């Protein structure tokens, strides 16, 4: 039996939910925030439906108390507001999802099942060595990187869009991939598209697909959205999209369906969008080069991956890790090498560090990496 705790001050909401829940679910009721927090600790529900507006205190405050416990149950917020700020605040406080009132019964049951499945997967990740194995490729123990790793594990169970910001070469794509690998979608496809590498004329067909005859030499083909169905679509360099492509992308994300170029049949989608940019998208909104409505739709859950100069204590760890990736199992950093690495500003971030270590390994002949083996562009 799946135990569902509903925290809502409206008795009619409890009666309605009791009628629509299948026999495999049992309903637990609380009518204020205090009762909800107490019932969460006492009853051990599998999932909690928590209204934001409660008579004794704000539902977000109750959410924070529930989320502070070890291995808390997944919490789905119920809200009459669909404003991105409210949604973002709820997710950051620990909610796994949200439902906008009035509640659709089919959507509710799907969300409950997804929340329970995601909680089981996340509990497995966090309870043993799996989380360490998952995040071992994101090297760094600085406070900034620990925060990034915590956000990845917090955001992973949700279906809300994630916006990864950071300079070129800082590790944005790796963060996006880890979000997918830690999510319930990890067995589904992960499709990456570099929006800045494709000409405007080809980007929309790459994203949305095309039917034969849609344009010269066009053949019927699925786009990246369809190929990512049931999984995650990573849109890199999202800030490079043209205004027309931005409008098309917004329609697909909001409607959760698309029509191929030259087609007439809508295609339903189940895709989580993770996007990334090395640009200041807020400045783009102010300048009119990036749509405000698309920005707020994409940035519900933001992550900023810091550049190397903001986490210098991670540079020696990264250098050794990159040497291992390059097959230099026995290479070590000699006296003074770490200090010279720390003295560099690293404008190219991890991508530049990898090139430097590859050249150094060749210069050292597979042995100890000395300061003289380092060559910076």
C-alpha cells in the first residue's frame, strides 16, 4: 500500500482525493501545517501532498521542516499560482514537484506514482556508495562544488526544467548529464544539441524533426525532442538561438507536443529539458535578445557551475584526475607543479586544464610532472 498524506485545510479536498485514489493507495489526512509535519514524522508516508496556503503557517515553512529530516518522503506542492518564482522557491526548499489547482485526477495519479518511483531511486543513490560513484566524475571538494553536487541530487528527481550557467569549459554539460543519470529518466535517452553550432535554417529541423518535402532535400525524420522522449534533452548554448527558434521552443515546452516541419500531426512529448549557456541570459532579456517568457520557463531550477579561478583548491585534484583520464596512471605532480597550476588564471577552465595536462604528460614521458613541463597558451 502506498501511503499518501494530504495536508490541506479544505475537507472537501480530502473527500475528493479519497474517492479518486486507487485501492493500492491509502489516504492520511492533516488540516494544518503543524499536523502535517507531525504526521510526516509519525506515519511515515510514501508521498506528501502539501498545500502552500494553510491556516497556521505557510506550507513552504512546513516543507522545509519535512525536508530537513534524513531521507524525507517526496513532497508535491499544491498551489493556485503557477508563477515561476513560487515554483522555484518550492523546489529549492525540497519539493519534488508541484500541481496547480484545480487538480486533474489523471495528472495527480501520474505525479504520485512518479514521485514515489523517484524517491525510491534517490534513496538508493543517497544511502550508499551509489551517490559517490555517480558524482565521482565531477571532481572537486571546494564549498562551491559541494553546493553544485547537492543541487544536482536535489533537482534530479523533479521534471522541472534546469538551467545550467557557467563559463565555457567549466563543466556545464557534465552537470547536465549527472542530472539525467540521477533521475528516474536515467534509463531513457539523453540527447544533447549544441544550439550554437547549427545554422538557424537547420536548428528547428534538428529540434522538431521534418516531413518529406518540408524543404529542399528534406526526408521524414524525428527531431531531438522526439529522440529524447522518455528521457532528457540537453540544449547547450541556448543563448545563441534566434528569436524565431526561441518562439518555437517555447510553444513546444509549454504545450508538451510538437508538429514536425511540414507536418500536420501533433506528437505528444515526455521530455525533461536541461539547458545551458555561457551568456548572461538576464542581460539578454533586458537587451531584448532573449525572450523573457522562455527564460523564466527554462530557469525554474538554476545551477551555476563556478569557473576554476573561483575554486582553486580543486585544481590539483582535477589535474591528477585528467591525467588518469588520459591514461597516465602513474603520473604525479612534482614539487612546485601544484603551485604553478594555482598561479594561472585558467580562462579556458577545465577544457584548458586538460590540454595543459595532456601536453605536460607528453613532455614528462609518463613520469613525474614538473613545473617546467607545463606550457600555457
